[in-house]
C-alpha cells in the first residue's frame, strides 16, 4: 500500500532553514514514509508516541518530525531539533 505524504507549511519552513545536506537527508527520510509510515528501517527511525492523539515520531539525526496517519495519507505536522519536549 502506498501512502501520500503532506507537509505542514511550518515543516516546509523548518526544512528550508536547515543546511543543504541536512535538508536532503530529511527529505529522503520523509519520502520513505510513503512506503510504510509504521515500520522502522534504515533511514527511518520511527516511534509511536503516547497521548490522546496517535502521533508517530520520525528521527533524522538531531531533527524530529511528528506525524499522524489517516487512511492512506501521512500528515507531517511538526518539525524541531532534538531536545524540545514533545
């Protein structure tokens, strides 16, 4: 099953603020979410978060991305550097 990945405008702005090499690495990992947003694999460290709303966390180096899955769509809602509280 293939998924569609959508980035929130704030996430796109965050990606634009990164260095070119970091940005490229993040985009590659975000594209891999289209294959399977649930399973951890090379280049995609994924963890299910606890809370009222079911979020998943994608780790790419020091960058973190929070996303939700609805049907066959993945909505990346938040992006930040490591150390910020979830």
